[in-house]
C-alpha cells in the first residue's frame, strides 16, 4: 500500500461459493458420487467486485440486509477466506471479533479456554497470566471461572469471547455484530472498550444492523446489496440509503 494512512485496502474483491444442487446423505454417498462425477454444483457469488479503503484510526461501518455479504467480506479481510478474485491488504496486528467463543472447548472451564485461546493467538502463558484477572473480571464471570462453558448461556460465552479477543491492543479490529453482547450495561462496557482502542490508535471495521450505532460510532460506511457495493461514504448518508433498501 502506497498511502501510509491506509490500514485496510480491498481491491475488486469477488467471492464465489459452489453450492451443491444434490441432497447427499452421508460421507459414503458423497465419496461415491464424487468418484463418479455425479455431484453438481451451482455457482453463487457472495461478493462481486467490492473495493474500498479504511484509514488509520477510522471507524468504518459495513451495512446491508441479511445475505448481503457482510460476514463474508469480514472473513476475507480477517484471512479466514481467500477471495476468488481481487486482493486485500491489512497493515499491522489484526484482532477479528467474528464469532465470539467459536474457538472455545465446551468441556473446558473459562480459565482453561482463556489460556488455550491465548495460545491460539500466539500469546505465551506468562502474557496470559498478566491478562487473566482483567479478562475474567471484564467478562463478569468470576463466580464461574472454573465451570465448564458447556454450562454457560450463549451470552456468558460471548462475553468471555469478547473479553479474550479485546485483551490486546490491535492495530485493526474487525467486529461483526458484537455490540449486542449481554445486557445494556455490558454493551456499554463493550463500546467503552472499543472507543478506548480507537483512542489509542486502533482502526475499526464494524458491521451492524443498528443505524444509531453506525451513525454514532462510524465516520464512513459501505452498503452492500446482494454482494455488490450500493454506496460508500459518510456514515449518516449510507444509513439513509440503507433504510431505503
């Protein structure tokens, strides 16, 4: 990237999925049909020629109805998916908040999952020792820290996921519909933590169906319709177009 202020660059990105047209019952049937070349797919383009840039310290919104391609776009930027066409560049350390708690082992306690997730993010045990108390207190799970998370509610698991994922100060934070975590008090804590990251220089990519959140938190936004860019620009103006969708 030539511009030092550009933290995220998405250039002509398209993403194709092959959807099976057949109903396959089990692995054995899949293998047999695959060997006989009897599996037929239908191409589905989740994203089509999407381009935009996000600058350093900016909070950038991603809007669109269900199925518009928002989550696919964020997973490409987070390097979960590789785009079929186009290119994505991200500068600095990236912290994706895509599916909170998705990497947790339900048989393990909150304590064990905190250290396991830390290892997945490349953090040594000593670093997690320093962060543990902050994580467990932020998630408000002190009474349940040694309970297997299979006994947690979905809200408790999401709170733990948010606390672990935001225990570092990233250069780029990707947040997919995470401001609905927990009750209104915990949501306020989440916003406060994200604003704290922004104040320390983080760049944030945020998806939300909540127009008030996008208007209050984002300077600019992009609107996707059926995988294509409907508009990019001032967040309030994009929200107005979104309401007309």
